[in-house]
C-alpha cells in the first residue's frame, strides 16, 4: 500500500512516511504491552519458560537485548522482538525511541528507493 501510494503520487511522501511509521510503531507498542501482560502468567505450570530461564533471559536482555529493537523493522523477526521487549520490561520511552527510529528509517528508505530509483 505504501509503495503504491508513493508510485501513484497520492499524498506527500514525508506525510506517508510519518503516518506509516506512526502506525507501525503503535502496532509494536501493542506487542510490547502484550509481552508485559504475558509475563504475569510465568508462575503457571503450563507457561513454556522456567523461572530460571526467564531470569537468564532478563540478564541477557539487560546487556544486549534493547539494541536488537533496531531490527524491529524486519519482517518475521520484528514482531517477536517487540513482544520479548515487553516480557523483559523494557522501559516504554527507550522502546519507542529505538522502534520508532528503526521503523521510520525503513519507510524513509523505501520512499527514497521508490521515488528516486523506480
């Protein structure tokens, strides 16, 4: 849809980038929130991750994990990364900064490639 609108000359490119980035980032915030809510079930017998494994993952995430959010723009792996950030209790403002930056860069690059190379 985004590329189609650009190619069709419908709307200002900067506005299309802004709206697509905002919508995509808000979708990632929903994943983040779902991840935060999911963790409250960690004590349940059916929960697939043991408390020890969750503690280990939390330590790894505190060291390296937040920077993986710069890959949240990627198909297939982006949504799970944003969900894990919620489980790992990433602060919302850091989450928004990293995810918003990466998704805006993706749409800006797509717009540039579409408008100047197509």
